[in-house]
C-alpha cells in the first residue's frame, strides 16, 4: 500500500478492516475464533501524524468566486447548503421538503444517504437541528417551493450519488472533497467565537465531558441558537454575482433538476 502511494491514514484504515474481520469470527459461545494481539511496529504500519495529514478546506473567495460562481441549479443550492450548514454530504442528499421548518431557518437532520439508500445518521449526535442564517434560508425557500420528497435528485427522483455530486464540484474548477465544506463551516463558527456546545451540536459531534452533558439543555433554546446563528453568519457574502443570481438559477432549473 505504501508503494502504491497511499497515505499513512489510509493504510491504517485498511488494516483496521482486516482486524475487524478477524475479530468478527466467533464460535457459538461468542468467543473469538482467531484472537490476535497486533504489533503495529512489527507489521510495518506507519505512524499517523495528525499534524501532517492533509485537511482540505476552502476560503471565502474560493467558495464564492469559484465553486458557487460556476455551479448551476440544484448543485448551486447544494453547495451553498453544505457550506452554510456544515451538513455531511450523505445528510444533505437525504434532505427532503419536510426536513425544514416553514421558514427554512432550521434543517432537521434525521437520516442520511449511503449507497443510494436512506439510513439513520452515523451517530446519535448526528440527529440534530441546524439553524440557517436568513440569506441562505431565503434561497432555500425559493428552491423548496413546489417540491416534495428528496430535494437533490436524478431525473427519476432518486437521490443524487456522491460520485456525481463530486464530479459536479470538481467541474467548478475546485478539486476538493466534501469535507472541505464542513471545515469551512467550522472555521466560520470559530471566528465568531460560537460556544463549543453549540458548535458541536450543529456539526453533529458528540459531547466530550460530563459538563457538556449537563449543558445539553442549551441546545433546546432556539432563541439563543438563532442569535448565535446570525452572529456567525454564513462566512461568505451574499453580494457576489453568483449568489445574487441564485434565485434566478434555481427557479429556472428547479423542474429540470
């Protein structure tokens, strides 16, 4: 794997699959058939240095002037939603008309798309509500109007595949992965000094300490959440040409999409 050019993290991840497969083989009493004590150094697994891992992100200018300026129709709305909400790509593809509050100021995350099929989110923390700044909510209201079921679909009504969405993203000229949008959203929240309890809630991350669990009631306070939502904003201005034309684009392409 190293000769093939895989990164240390990828190599360790692939090795973990082998470990899980062996560990899953059990007898009728539930005991492992092939118990193993792994020695990473002996088998040559690389050390994963988090500081050296490539973590793709995007800047405000790259998002507005490259990605959104070159995206059309449903992809325009999808990319704006990913950057403005921090949704995982599977969660975004599972969004339906019923996933929003009437004013589209809140998106309710209850499911995710994986392999073309709807499933529950990856963790209990991923089941959440995300507050949406008003400029993006206005765009979403235009896009959702008159639609039912999944919002980002093929001509047959099936959810878009991640591969096709990635192809559309790269066609804008920006060769990044979907997680770049989540990192952009995280940076936006950090710049605004949003409380970490709320940051974790919006991003769908688990609580870290017992104190975090004590304070979980804060996330039920929608007034408090909305105040911080507007304070943080989108992280990208709505004054760019691409964003000014967003409603026109989505209206023109809504049925074709």
